[in-house]
C-alpha cells in the first residue's frame, strides 16, 4: 500500500470507530423492542417472506401483497432481506433490530468516506482556499482536476489544514445520532430508509472516485459499480430515486473545476446521462406494469389536495417550519401527527416556511461559486425531500420524522461547515469539539429515552392514543394488542370505538369477531366475520377465521365453502389445502 495512503487511512479509522460507537450507544437499548404497527403488514403477517415459493412475486407485486393488501410501495430488495432475516431468526427481535441499527451505522460511515472523497476536490473549498495545499492541485478546463502521480495512485489529495478532516466527521456524527432518525432506525420495517440511503451514498462515493481517477467512464470500475448501485437503491425504497438529482448536483458543484457554466453542465451531463436513463426507465415501469394502486397519487382519488398543486406547495411550506423544529429542537418526537393541509397563503407557518425556502434557494444560487458547500447542502436537502414533499406526487402523509432521514445530511453539512469556518477563523476549534461532544451526548440521551417508547406495543399505542384519540388506525391497533395479551374487556371497548370512527372499514369488525370468539360469544363472532366480508369480499382473514370456526362447530359444508374462497384468493395456502384434504376424508 502507498505510504501516504496508509497514513491517511490510519488517521481515518479512529474516526470510523467513533462513528460506529456513537451509533451503538444511541440505539443499544432498542434491541429487545417488540415489532408492531407497520411491522405486522411488512413482516409479521407477510407470507411472501416466509416461503421462498413466493420469490418471483417479490419483484412483481407490491410490498404488502403478502399480507393480502395493496399499496403503492415496490421494494423487492427489502423483501429479499426480510425473507433472509425471517429464515435466520424468525421472531427473535434482537436480530431484526441489530440489522436495522447496523445498516444505519453503515450509512453513516459511508457518508463520512463520501465527504472525505468529495471534499478532497479543489472546488469544494473554493471559497476558503487557505484550507488546501494549492501547489499540489492543478486544474484543466476539460477535466474535474488532475493529481500528481502519487496522489493518483492513492486516490486522495493532501489537505494542508488537518481541521478540514473534521467536517466529514462532524456531519457523520450528527447523522448517526440525530434523534429525528429514531423512527427510521428503531421501527424495523423502515429499514428501507437506511438501506436506500446507504446505496445512494455508496454510489456517490464511487462516482467521486471515478471522477478523481481521470479515467473515461467505460474504463472505470468505480463508474460501473456506481451505476450498478442505483437500481439497488431503487429496489430498496422509492426515495433511492433522488440519486439522479444528487449525482449531477455533486458533480457540478464539487467535482468539476471548469470556470464556464456551460462547460460544467456539459461535463456533468456527459458523466451522468446513464443514471438519468435508469431513472426514466424506473418511472415508466412505475407508471405501467408496477402501478399497483396509482403510483403517482397515493389517495387514489381526486380531492382538494391532489388536484391543486398550490395547496400541496403551501402545505410543504407549512411543513418546513415543523421540519426545522425536528432538526434543531428534536423533542416530542412521535409517529402519527395531525397535520392539516394548508388552506391559505396567509397562514403564519405557510408564510414562515415560504420565506425560509426563498432564503435557502437565494443562498444556493448566490454562493454556488464562492461557497459551493452551502449550495450543495441546500440542493441536497431539497432534492432528497422532494419525494416526500407532496409537491410532485401526493403521498399518504404530509409529514413524518423519517422523511428527513436523507435530506438532513444537507442541513448537517451546512451547519457543520459554517461552524467549522467560524471556529477556525477565531481559533475556537477545541471549543467547537467540546460543544459537538455535548450535543452528541444530548442526542444519544434523547434516542435512548425514545427507544423505550417502542419497547412494548401496548405502551406504544397507549402513549400515541393520547395524541391521536380519534385516529382509527391507532385505536384499532391498540385493540389488537389488548386482544393479543388477553385483555378482552379493553379490546372489545377499543374495537367498538374504532368501528364508530369508521363503520365501513372491515378490519375492526374482523378483530372484534375474533375477541367475541375467544370469549365464547360464537354468534356475535359469526355476525362480525360476515360483516367484514360484506364490506370487503376479498377479506381473506375473515374467510380463514370462519372456516376455522365452522370446523370447530362441526359445520363442515360451510367450512369447506370458506376454505375454497381462501384458495381462490391464495392458491398457495398450504393449510387450507390440507384442511380440505382432511374434510374429504371425513
């Protein structure tokens, strides 16, 4: 190994260890947590991950089709990983949480190496040239930049000021322990967030390495690997799509050293057009063969929100105020929030959000030459938040904490860069490090406390219902957990409240029927199972329950009738086939 590379590597690995340790401290006590909420549909009840006979459906069906549901989500790589995990440890929650925490930490480490690589380009610090060893860097108008032979072999540049290596470290540390990420890390089915982010960051890292090598794309292994990782990001979660925006942004602002705007655009398009082609193919597939429930309108209906882009834009401006609070004052974090759509531009938070967006965009365009890191951070935030902004596609929620998982990297980069510049200018780097350590301790403490909110399903829902007392889903799920733990009186009362909130939803009828059955009220159970089927003729769970109940009652003809309906809906149901065979032998 080249001596200079070895020395730099030796300096970086302690930082990597620090990132890993901080991530472990922040999430160590989430390992025993139960799995619930969307984990039921994504994992616990998903037959696709329990039987490899369904493997071909991972790539052709929506994510929760294995739970007999329809969604807009297509994440086959996530199903592959869930299937592997299920066959490794099934209901052993420690394993599921360890994978989620591990991928999150891996994403943070990849972010650290990406920023180290991207910031080694001379253009990254064009506004602060004293932080670079300028004589060792030579530029060409038609190349990103040229290194001397020793630097080419090592793939890195020499940074004169050792403190400049702190910027990637500070950003990675903020990322790995920020409490806003808790929902994406502790909530097992949210593995898609960290997995897609890992592939996006890895692709960016390899692309930067390709640009640094000065090789043509066709001859660069790094380029082809970067291109290969893009489909993996898309197969992990829809948010992986943003790589097609982040890659040109990084190339244009940080990797290209051409002075002409047009030359930069030409260089960037020439290097990233293949990624754009993949993005176009992906959109085409989601609009056609992979359009399960209206890919571009999660409401699958026309309402004021879906038909008026102005309302969605104002609502995003309103959400920006809440996002700012999440990032800088992360308290009262929770999953479900009542966040009404904006109705007028004159709402104070719509105005505040619009001003904030305007100032950020103004700064991005004003300083793209003199302070490219600031423009890069702003551009990163808006590109990464775009899929969850509702501006382009109306999705199923206006605001969730995990929507910030990838976007917050841009804000962290801005804050860390400005803080480090200020500290260096005033000889306050040691003070900055102490403040950063204190913030990391506070963030870890918030995470450790927040992890306990997810410890048990009943505790989680009982806390959440205090914020969302009229949310059908929260109420119904709380009833399910009461029933699962044998607290039948509370389960019945909770289900009745859920039915009152949404009398046309079959789920609560099915659930209350199960509780009636378990408490000996057979006739009420039958009535409610049939009510669920009346509301949804394909509600397979009630057919299964009716078949089982009729079997117990000795009403075999009705049992057979329901088993046949089960097989009509799921031809692969082995238990239903076995039950039919046993009925034939009677």
